[in-house]
């Protein structure tokens, strides 16, 4: 006996499959991308006493307005925030990494607990191009500390995108907004 589903059955099957695909893509949790699991170490590995460091503000642009008289008014960008320990001798401790949107609302945390970045090590925190939660005024706050005499880390963001056949890329430097070292 031959099995037939007919036109109504075929339409129903395609509709059901389309709804399932839509819901699967729409409601899956947004993956947090970072090199932290591979590059950061438990805080217990940091030798010696740790003294306060500082909090660094890093502007990132997850989207940009292109202008008024063009077809594509907004271009979505991918952003990578890089934290680099410039000390050749001492690790630093990254206490927390927080991502905020254009209104100042915290979108997500990138670290569950403080972790050490080894001497001359680097770690990256990524905003995917498809992640539009931050908007054009998104930013990171990163708090770190380390042993007495350690150099401040280099913290910056690189943004990449494409509009038509033109590539867009630029960097944004982090800025210390609070330094406990100056209080001591």
C-alpha cells in the first residue's frame, strides 16, 4: 500500500516545521563568546599580596548609524574587547567584566568569579554581530587588581562590520574611571 499525505498534509508539515525552526532560532539562549575559559586561571594561583587596581570603561559600538540618504541606515558590528597584561613578571586578577547597553542597563556579566591573567597574557570578550542588545552606545566596565608595582593592563575594543562591499573597522581605547591606586 502506498502512503500519501496530500496537499493539506504537506502544507501542515511545512508550516509546523517552519514554526519549529523559527522558535528554535528565536528562543535559543545567546551564546557568550570569550577566551576566558582557556586563558584565565583560578585566583588561587596568584602569588603574593594583591593590592587594588582600577575600573576601566571601554566604549564598544555594536551598531552605527550611516546617514540619512542611504538604503542601509544602520550597520551591525562585531566587537572584541581585549584585556592584555603588559607585565612580564606579574599576573593580574580580573575581578569582573560587565556589558552595558546604550541606556546604561547591564546586559550580561562575562565572568562568574575573579580570575588571574598570567604575565603577558591576553583574554578576549566578544559581542557577535547578530547581538544587537547593546546598541550604538554599548560599553564594558572591567575591574582588575594585581600585586604592588604591576603595570596597568592595556584594555581596548576592536569593532568590525560591513556595509555593502565596504569593510568597517576601528578601535576604541579603554579609560580608567576609578583607580584605587591613586587613593592610597
